[in-house]
């Protein structure tokens, strides 16, 4: 089995990527909450393993300590189902950490569509002249979100550079434009085994999973990629929002993810090319 630890900001396609992988490959286990929350700073797994490897039940100590050290909002130390799932995977996950085979995927999205998606998710958009726009009362939330975007992506990029050979950056825009190429590249990099004769996109939008052991759920509504591909999100960015995002986002950092300031992407999505281009 290939154990893939996911990271990424909210609203960057982590759930979409997970659903695509689990729908098409038989030997991949995605970890969104185990080993720490996907939205949090990565736990230093190698260092933690060195600390516990000679102790009794070392695998369980690694998995449980890492999971609770950066707990997701839905992580419950007293939840018997979560504990049972962690216990069932403790040995192979610890073996992946010990052998250096644990894979990592960083999901990301350009700041412009990301901030409008986040605003919609949190209810920061209200009806205003010209359609749904960000209300000024949420300016502080917007500023804090941009600062967190910078901080988290810097930490995640440092992490994937450290584990370059077994890490991938997955841009949301690339999943929308050609998810098959993205999946084929990930399969080749990580040794994923196809479970389906062809790669098909998801029919419905993916619901956020409560925890790793839960099956993937779907909302009974089709996903509309044209909101992103046609850049319809720009209509929701009034001038104040535009100024805050362009002023606070670290665009050098965004460039390392393969994005251009105007919201377009570089032609090569692959992780290695992005890192070499920025080195």
C-alpha cells in the first residue's frame, strides 16, 4: 500500500484529489487527519519516530502522538472508531515513515479563486451592486486568511522540498483542466495501481469528510468548473478585496507554486520543475 499524507489550505481541492485517487487506484490510502490535520504544519515524523522507535508499541505511539499533536477539528481522542482505524494502520504507517516511503501531496489554488471560494464558504459574501461581493465588515478575516496562506504555504513548501522525491504539488487549476494527466503523473511517481479501466471525473461535488475512516460522500449537485476556468470569481473581488489580496499575499511564494500574478499558471505543473525553477 502507498500511504499519502495530504496537506493544503481550505478550499484548495484536497477532498477532490482524495476522491479521485480512491476512485481510481487500489493501493493508495490517503491520510487527511491521521498524522496531523491536513491544514496544519507538518509534524516532524522522522524525529518523532527516532524518539519512540525503541519503545513498546512504538508504531502506535508514533501514529497517536503525531495525530494528536496537530489535531483536526474533528479529531476525537475518545472516539472508538477513530482509535480503531488508527490502530489498524499503525504498523504499516510507521513502517512507511521508518523506510522513508511515506508520500506527501500539497494541494494548492491561486490566491484569487481561493479567497473568493473561502469567502463563499464562510459566508463573507453578501448581495451588493453587481452581484455577490465581500462585505467590508469581514476585512479583518480576509487579511488574516491571506497571512495564514503565506505562513502555511511557506512551511508546506519547505516540507516538500525536504522530501522532494516523494512529494507532489497538486494545483487545483490543473485538476480542472486535465485531471487525467495529474493522476497519471502521481501514479507514476508513487507507484499507484489502477483499479478502473479508465479515468473518469466525479459526477458530483465532494463533501468534506468527517474523518479518515469515513467513506467519501458527495453532494447531490454537479460541480461547475467554469466558475474557475472562466475566471468568474474575479467579479466577486471588489477593489478593496483586490487591494488587500494583492498587497498581503507573498507573490514570490505563489510563483514557487507555479502561478503568475494574473491568476494563470505556468505550463508545466510538475513538482520537480517548480522547485528547480525557484532554486
